[in-house]
C-alpha cells in the first residue's frame, strides 16, 4: 500500500475532528471570545485546538460578511496559530498570507494594523524556520524587528532571529543577537523566559567556544530547577549533555542525558523522553549506530526538503471563497458583459475600420484576462471545496475497519489530482522576477527521474514583453511539462530561449517516448493560448523519437 501523505492526513483528521467538537451557534454567541483565544494560545489538549480552530473559522466568515476586516484578520491569525501548533505548516502559511493580503488591501490606517502585520511576520518566520527555509525565516524576523513599535515585540523578533541563525549553524550571529536582549530580559521578563534565553545563548556560545557558555547554561538550569519547569529542565540537561560531548567528556554527557531521561519518564512526557534517549544513543561509539544515525538524518533531511520544495515564500493572492450561487451569478454577469462588448465593437466597426481593429485588439486582451481570472476562481473552488471534501471522505473511511487499502489509495490520488489542478490554474505574479518564476517551474518538474533544463532564459528582456504574454508563456510551458510527466517517460527536457528582432522563439524538446501528433485537450489548450496572443506554435514528434515544440511570439 502506498503510504498516505502525513501532512494531508494530519490536516484532514484535524478538520474531521472539529466537526465532532463544534459548539452550537448560540453557545458561540454567548461564550466570551477570549475563552476561545485561550484554547488556541494555551491549549490543554488536542480538543482545545480543534474547538478554537472551528470557532474562529466560523467567526472569520461572519466578520468578512459584515466588512469587519480587522476582526477577520485577527481570526485568521488564530486559525493559523492553531494549524502551526499541529505541525500543519503549509495550511498555516496559507491562512497567514490570506491575513497579510487583507492587511495590504486595508486602506484606512487602523491602530491595530501594524501590530497585526508584525505578528503575522513573526508567525511566518516561525513556520519557515520549522520548514528549514532559513533565508525566508530570517527575512520575516528582520521585518518584525524593523516594524515593531514596542521593545517587547522587537526583542521577540531578535530572539527568533537568533534561534534561526543557530538552527542554520551561524552561531556567531546567534550570540550577537541574544546578547543584545539579555539585560532587557533580566529586568522585564519572567524567569521562564530568561531561562530560555540564557539556555539558547549558552548553547550557541558553546558552539563557538565562548568562555561564558557553561555559566549561562548552568544559570538557565538553576532557574528551571527552582521553577520546577519540567520541559525546560529536560532541555537544559540535553544542551549540557551536548556541551560535554563536544568536549569529549562522555561521562558527564551521559550523566546529563540520563537525568533528562529520568525527568521525562517521570513526567510521562514521551516527546522529551524520545529526544533524551536519542541524545544518549548519539553518545554511543558503536560504529553501526553512528552510521544509522547519519543515514537517518540524511534521509530525513532529504525527505523534508522534497516535501517543502513547493512551500511559498512570496505573497500570493487569495480570494475569499464564494458560494456556488455567487459563482453562477458572476458567470452570468460575464456573459452579459461580453454581449454588450460585442455590440459596441460591431457598432464601432460600422463607423471606422481602423477604430474597429483597435477596439477588437483591446477586447481580445480583456477576454484573455477574464479567462485567467476565471481559472484562478476555479482553482480556489477546487482547492477549498472539492479537495477538502475528498479528503474528509478519505479521513472518515480510514476510521472504518472494512475499507480496503486500494480504495484509500485511489481516493488519495483523486485528492492529489484536485490539488494539482488548483496549482495549475492558480493566479500568477508575472510582474516581478519572471526569470525566477520560470526557474521555479523547471525545478518543480525536476525529480530523480527527469531533469528539466532552461537555456538562455536570462538573455530575454522579459520586462519588454506584455504581462498577458508572459502569463501565456508560463501556462504553455507548464502544460508541456505536465504532458511530459504524464506520457513521455523522458529523462531530460530542455527549454531554450532566443531573442530575435521583434519576436521571441522558445523551443521545447524532450527525449521521451514520442508519439503520433494528435491534438489532445492539453495540446489544444497550448495552441489556443499561443494563438490568443498572436503567436504561433508547431509540434514535432514520432514514436520513440521524443517530442519537440517551437513557439514564436
């Protein structure tokens, strides 16, 4: 049986369970909202997160209907936090970006606007740190520091920035940042926060052999012992164990690891017990154990990088989900608009042929833009309604004992196809770094079996090409790569770019199985998109001789 994607399972198990723990509407209206906020910020169990998530999901929808944008942004932040705490980072990021998009479109200078923006930057930084997108995380935390209006918020950004540097093994920068906030923490923050800061500082200092490292690690441990903070004590012992191990004092390293294991076991904290045991195993000099850990870490890292290669680090445009009747109404309005436009074009044509040609060209551009807007709307509906519904069905079936593995795999495949369709039709930002966008497209379709190569993409002056043409080129290349993945079994695909007088020539070629050219739906879509922007395209392929396409725009 093919294993079901863990991230998808977590998310939809989460969605399924909140259906069973949903308070009534009347209860939601009478219960203090702050109570639900506490369920997310300080959850006591899994059900708390589910209940809080569901409450704010409904609350956000109601506030958007009432045009309470700041209220909806606040709800989106809490939804995103709940998802992050359940390690659903991709979904959490989407909600956070939706909140930022609402903030960007908020014209009035609301007093909470900057505070919300800083909070979202910090949240996105934490997500990207978890995903090992260190450069992206660092950018977000620097935005927190530069935009924060209070010392407390600024110092939070500094500590998170330092944590990211440490995770990226840039311990010198981590120490520099942490030292800048120690005095403030001693004077203004709780003992628990101070202990965490000193422990992180001592750990980073130990990695660069700073003499103060042990003193800070030990002070953090003493504070945590006094506060009887179990998870903090365990963390301190584990960091001390690594401190001793780095200095080849295996006896003291094992002693610290054993203390961590003892406290984790007594407190029944399986998460920390697992990490404490792993730390002790790492101290074992058995060659096979060391080899196992090295291989395991390498495989885990590769898997994580593969899972997160599509993680977004740019603003994306997210629209609020519309009801089916609203979508139908929009289609009717578009049809009426087209009819009126054609009548206007016909009337002008009777008056002046040159003027008719100009209006027709403009209308053609608008029509293409409407197609892309409709595709984006369909993408949103497929993602928010179809894909989510399919996964809820799959999650429910997994609780049944008599459901076959083949059925579950088939449903998962349907879900993956729905998500892929959503990505293919999603809105594009072709106004900024278009070369990077094309490079990302090639990376997305490169894997262990197929290598996608771009040649001379930098030689094209993309900023001189109309936005609508850039969009069409991206969509066409995406369609060709999709066909390649589905049918060709190619090991390499090359996309070359040539800059000719008044036109751009793009050549796609792969070494796949090839075929007798029959214009399937995919190839017809490719041809229609190119013709719509007054370009031309030819296809050339034979069985066992690969596939080739030449585009002129």
